[in-house]
C-alpha cells in the first residue's frame, strides 16, 4: 500500500510566509486602485465590494464578523443580483460570490475559487491584467488546498510580469501538491517555475527546477509531462550553448511524445532552427519537408517556408529553393501580412546567396532591411547588413559562397530521421494540435 507522506492532520503544511493571507502582506489598498481603474465606472463599486467581501472571508472565521449577517448580507446579495452589468460573464460569477457569502460559515471554497477565476478571466478579456491577477490570487486563497488554483494564479502573475509573485504561487502549488499527492500538479508547478527562471535568464535555476519536474514525472510514469519537461530542458541547453546535450534532450522528448503528439510540431521546428544556425542544412530541409504539411497557421508557415528556402539553397537545390521562396513571398506580400517578415526575407536572401542568384538575393535582402527598419528589429537588421556585405563581395568576385557543411554526428542524424518518421505518421495540423492541447499542460 502506498504510504501517505503527511505527518499531521493539518489541511496544509506549515509555511507562515508563503501561505500568509494576502491582505496582511500587501495591504488592502493594493486592490482598490487596480479594480477602480480597470472596471467600467458603473460597475467599479460592485467589483470592489465583492472583492473585499471575498478577501475578508479568506481570513477565516475570525474575520467573518466584518461581513455582516442576516439582513445586511441579503441586501448585498440582492443588490448584486439586480445590478445590470451588461455582461453575463461578469454578472454571473459576482452573483455566485455574493450568494455564497450570504452564509459565510457554509460557503463552499471550490465555488468561490472558481467564481473568482471567472472574474479574472473576464478581466483578462478586457486587458485589465492587474484586476485579473487580484482575483486569480484571491481564488487561490479561497481554496488553498487546491494546488491547481495556485498554479493558475502563478500563470496570471507571470503573464503580468509579476515574477516574484509568480514564483511564490508556483512554489506554493508544488508544496500543496506534495501534501495532496497530486504528482501531476507538482511536476507542472515545478515545470512552470523552471520556465519562469528561463524567462528571467537564470539558467542554472531553470535547469534545477526542470530537473526536479522531470524526476517527479518519470517517477510516476507521466510520459506526456516528462516529454514536455525534456522539451523545456532542450531550450535551456540551447540558451547555454550546450548543443550536444540539447540534441539528447530533443531525442528523448521526441521518443516520449510519440507520433501525432501536438507538441511534436513545436519540437521539430525548434530543433530544425538550431540545426539551421549550425549549418546542418540537409538535416533541416529533411525535417521541414515533413513539417510543412502540418502548418496552416500563416506566421508559422512563413517561418518554416523561408527556413526551407534557405536550407534548399545551401544544399544546392535551386528548384526547391524557388518553390519554397515563391510561396513565402506570396505570404509576405499579402495585405496585413503576419510578423516575422523581415526574418523570412533574410532567410530567403541567404538561400539565394548560396545559389549565386545575385539579383534574387539583393531583392530579398533589401526587402528584409526595409522591413526590419520599419518594424524596429535591430538584431535582424544587423544580420541583414552582414549578408549584404557578403553579397557585394561575392558578386564582385563572381564566385558563389561555399555553404557551411559541418560534419554530421550519428545521434543527430538518427534524431532527424525519427522526427521525420513521427511527423509523417501524424494526422493533425498545427491549428488542430493547439486546440486539442489541454490548458493544464501549458507551463
């Protein structure tokens, strides 16, 4: 029989700082300004009052007296129910909270938490991120035994660049998950914490948290979660220049995902981008050929087409270069075209440069330069200027640049073939893959 890890009957492990009531740390005024600023003027008062009633309730039985009872609670509930918010997505959760708090001692934490998250979702839909974070955190406080609500609060905090708060919520989610033996929640929270450190540039701590997430996933045979962590470890290895290790992580992630997994598309593109930067053009072209039929999203397809055009040019395949470049130019020239246009034109130009197609290269690089200036892409602009300098030197010498052909390693070749096999075995496209992927997996 599995042995429980609890050492007491307490609802949560002792952690005075991490689990402190939010108003005792930040002060009640924190929520006032954000709510009053974010909400429509005619709704601001109700939003503010519901927020503070729920915040008071999370303080426990000792704070419930401040909510009032009997006729006062009924009057507040009826006022919220009668108010014309003009948006059922806001009215419904606020009404649920007001009704539940009519009898504080019998209020259901799960109902209050989910209603609070619904208000947060409403606020996010109106670009009111500060208000969304307040209600997401309040939802986690209302149901402190649920690690997944704490994880959502961390996600909202990270989206608002509130990195310190995000880290606190992710750590809290991981600790509560251990207490509840919710291993998926623990691994996911550690994964999110690792990605937070990756985002802020703390690569050693990112790797440490991701390895902890991996160990939990591996120990409890959560293959999908293990693959996701391996994918994120691949990104850390790329960012730290450990390319051999990155390829090993990618190979393990590919095997764990298996054919048809929605994240396999992203992994295949990520590893092909790494190989493109390293000059393994034959390998890149092989993977992108298998990847392109699964991309119908315009921006992602443009990036894949332009990279395929560059790789085809580098390996001396003019017909394939022209085919991929032609479709990419159609997307670039479309009215209201997607982002990534400057980078796409640059890749096409580099492919043409490898084939000594000087006019095509000049047109593509000039387009890339103008677009990079227009879009303020300084890094792309620097790469374009370097490519134009190469073009002028090669054109004047009338000699084609030799494509970079670094020596292939057997594990990487095996990985590229396995990616192609898995991609060709899949029966989805990128849009379907994204819609099928559960939000809980998005770490």
